């Protein structure tokens, strides 16, 4: 039976805590290790409910062999898409999106023009590589640019959950939508602290 | 006193019926003429309420001397911004926006790469002109890309009004949001028909 004492807290996970080497270190050296280590802590925290959009779970499978993902992971992390046809978002978001985009589009064109002007001075292949890098920076970085990212932010918005991600675009939207967020590099500390609190409450209940 | 007989119908106007030569023809040869001609018809149709976002009105002033805009125009066309901090839009719109954008961003990069590869074969200036055209086509055409456009579509959405515009991006969003729209080249016929109906109803009332 569930204790009414602690309110269930919802957490939406990006793949980064499992696959990004810079932030995964706390959990393990490989994605598979990180998943196992996450399970071993998270399973002891009944007060937390973990969620992941199915589209993000699919992304995870690019890094981990599906056969190596245990059933525990499947019961611990609920795969749920956001209710995209019921949810509404504030209209002012559209203004910010369009304004941001407009600047980025102009920046992308300037990068392209610069590349054209630089061809005579350098190697064509190199110029194209620089162009791709600059263009990507102008038009993709810090922006939500895939439906997987939209899934992630809308699921956290719908569930009023804590979003654990390192994606700058998702964090920007979390700020606009009033969604709590946490960087993955503090996520293990968060889990350990939660586990301690849960254990303390359980032993208090047993004593009383 | 207003007759309860005919329900007031709201119409949101883009600048195109006044400034775009292709669709303005019905109303006049210059923007100023088109405005005068619009006033002369619209003033006789009490059943219609006309609206324009202030940002779109500002755009109109790029084509018309403000001193030549009569007071009648100011009373006939209500300048109103949308309630952007109260309105909500369906979340699925974000998916369509992001997906559309993703394709466009890739197309823009391909146009840029093509330009870089073409420099050796042609004149740099020409290559840049073609690049600008192709890039614009990839990233701007058929997309809402300014806050003025967002004002326009959200105002029509808020007022449940008929949107009169030739902008493909605005029409696409109107379709998604369930906003009625009409191409400006049929707008004069629409007005004339409305005026006839109003006149018929008034004379009926007077006879009864």
C-alpha cells in the first residue's frame, strides 16, 4: 500500500543521463552500465515516478542494445507520449519562437554568403565543413528542432514534472512554460537525497 | 440603435487589399485610392466590424502617407492587438511548426552548399543572388516569419473573425486553427453582397 505521507513526484528523463559521457559519469562508463546503476537507486524511491516519451526511448535504443534493457527499466520508466491534441500552450510562445527564428534565418544566410566568398581563398571541402558548422550553430543550437524535443518538454508540462535534460533548447522552453528542470550532472545527488528521505520516513512510520 | 436582426460579423484585414497591386485592383490604382474606395463601401455595412493589428497598420504606413488616411478609416478599422498573454494555441501546432522548420533548415543548407560548389563555375555576385533567392524560398516562403503575421492570425483567432489575407503562411495557420479566411481578390464582391443584404434587411424593417 502506498503511503499518503509523501506526495508522488514526477520526473521526465531525457536520454542524456544515460548516453552523454559528460553527464553520465556519475552513473556508469557505458549507457548499459548507467541504466543498471540508475535502476539500482531509483527502485528504492517509491516517491518518484519516472517518465520518458516513447520517441525519446527510441533514441536511447540507438545507444543501447534493446535486449540488454531489463524489465525493471520498463516498469520503472513509464513511456508516455504527451496529450498533444488536448494540451494548449500560451500564444506568446509563438512570438518568441518566430522572432528567434527570424534572427537565426538571417544568421544562416550570412554564414552561407561568407562561405561563397571564401571559396576562392580556400579549399572547397574545408569551406563546406566550416559552413555546415556555422549554419548548424546559427539554426540548430539552443533551439528545439525535433518532435522528440517537443515530446519531452510537453510531457513535463502536462505532468507538472521535473525535466532532467542537458538540451539548451528544452531548458529555454521549460523556462517559458514554467516547467522545473535539473541538469543531469546533479541528478544522482538528487536521487540519493530522495532515497534518504524516503528511508527516513519509512522508519519513522515503523516506529510509530 | 443597433438592430439585433443581423449578427455582427468581424473581419481582420491584412495590408494586401490596399497595397498588393495584384489583388488591390478591385479597389483602386494606388493604396490611397484603394483605402478611399474601401471606406465608401464599408461605411454602408453596419453589420461588419473591421479590425487590424496596430503592427499591420504600421506596415500600411510604409505605403501610404499617414496624413492622407482619413479619420473615417480610423473609426472604420479598429486597431487591436491580440491578447497574446491570455490566448492559448493547441500544442500540436508546435509539432507541425518544428517539423516544417526542420525540413526547411535542411533545404537552406543544401542551397548554401550548392552555391559554394557553383562559385568556380560562375560569377560570385550572380551565385550569391541565386543563393539568396533559393534560401528565401526554402526558409521564408509559406511560413509565418514575423511578429506582424502572428498578430494577424492570433487576432482573427481571438475574435473568431474572417481573415482577409493573401499570405500563404497566415492561411496555413488559419487552416490549423480553424480560422475562416478569404483571398483579397474576392473581398470586394464579399463587401458588395453584404451591403446588399444589409440594405434589404433595413428596408424590410422599415416596411414592417
